[in-house]
C-alpha cells in the first residue's frame, strides 16, 4: 500500500473512533418551550413590553424560576419561556392565549382566572398549569380538585370569601372601634359568586358595615377614595386582583391621604407602606409551580395531577404606617404576625 493511502486509512480509522456513536451515547439535552400568560404580577412597572420575560426584580418571578431550577429547568438553557402580559387589560387574554397556543409550547402556565379561562378556551390538548384561581371547580376549569380531568391543573388561590372574612377579622382586631369598612374591588372582572352573601355574613358577625367601591380603570381610583371619605369609611379592605399590582403605590398613598387603615392581600403592599396584609405564602406557591411543570414535562397528564390549595398563611404589619395613622396595634396581634416592619 502506498504511503499516502496508509496515512488516509489511519485518519479514517481515528475519525471513526472519536466520532459520537449514533445510539447509546449521551444525547443533547432537550430544550422545552413554555408559554406564560399573566397580567402584571411579574412585569417591572417601568417595562410594559407585552412579551418580555423578566428574569430578576420581582419576588414571585424569582420564586417561580427557583422552583424550575430545583427540577433542572434553567431558562435560557434547556427551557424557553414565551411570556405574554395583558398589562391589566383582561380583554386581551383570549388573543394572547391564542398566540401562545400557535407557538405549540409543551405547556402553558397561566395566572388568575381570566388568563386560565382564555388558555383553556384556546386549547384542549396543551397542558395548562394554573395559579391564583379562586374556585376552579365552580368556574368549570377542573372537574374536581382531586381529579381535575381535562388539560388544566395547578394551584388555587386563597379560598375566596373565607380569606376575606379572616382579613376583615384581623383588620377589626387592629382597629377595634371600626364600624364602617370600605371594600375596594375590581369591577371589570368576574366576581366570586359567593362574594356578596358570605362576605356580608362575615361583616355582620363582626358588627361591621361594608361599603363597596368598584373600580374598573385606574382613573377611577381617586373617585372611589373620595366617595369613601364622603361616606365616612373608617378602614379599607382591598379585594385581591392582579389589576391592583401596577397601581399599588397609588392605592397605598390614597389610603394614607384618606387616613384609612388598610388590609391588603399581598405583603409587597405592606413593604411599600401599607398597614397590614394577610395571605398565603405566595413565593412558596409560585415555587411549587416547578413541581407541576416537571411532572407534565415528564409525561404525567394534568387530568391525573390533583390541584393543590394553600396551606401556609402569613400576617405582615407595618408599625411605621400604624404610627403615621395614630394607631396602636394590640400586642396580641403583633405576637401573631409573621413579619413586623418597624
């Protein structure tokens, strides 16, 4: 054999030895695609781009990403997240959901009732992981909590009117003499069907009169607080809704100007200057989403994954705000608080 042919044979043999095997060797990690549909829970207030996926800045988003990492899913590496934000305009949800479905993701994570309903209407086959939904059975999103059926599963929000009753009770403990409580609620969505009668019963049990103020647009906030002052409201209870998030500082400031001790549904309101908040540990809930994402990406059907409800609740109180309002928070309440901001 000629020297040139010998050299060529050696090169070919070496190439065969170092070349990756067609099977049985290590395969490239699969890159999954996730759709994410939300209002404005995670979007930085200074960034309103409807498709940006923030990676830092918001504690709930950080908890969500941490939960994914616990199961080995790292955004930008083996996971692509396609985000869509309604930016507080809930009527945009159906079109945004349809757009996500068109990308053919492996699953969709949707926050709050409107977005989950839009996602479910857009697809009956792509798995949907919900979070922040009150009464998903009553709203027809799942057949039952234990056996969801269909393509939706995930985690519920805190239990509607029951948690509102608890917030009202804690507010009454903080301000024992209060008799008229303004309830600020979002009027542009679907109210819990039990909101009226059961909340009224909770108010009666505490000898409190509710005064309802619905707001569907940001520009209506000042008018609502002016009406509270005119009707001599003595405290404020904010009914949870994603609509409030981008306007939280405005609400906190209006409550302070109106001299209204306020109970919120999110500790971030208290950290920003609100008086108190009582709710589930939301970062823990959003971290738990990683469990559902992992199960579904590994082949478990949503129909077979039970829906979970919150089990851990937290009370946060801002003493600086209490002092500004001239309030003395009872010691019996302070010792039960999970966090007290000085």
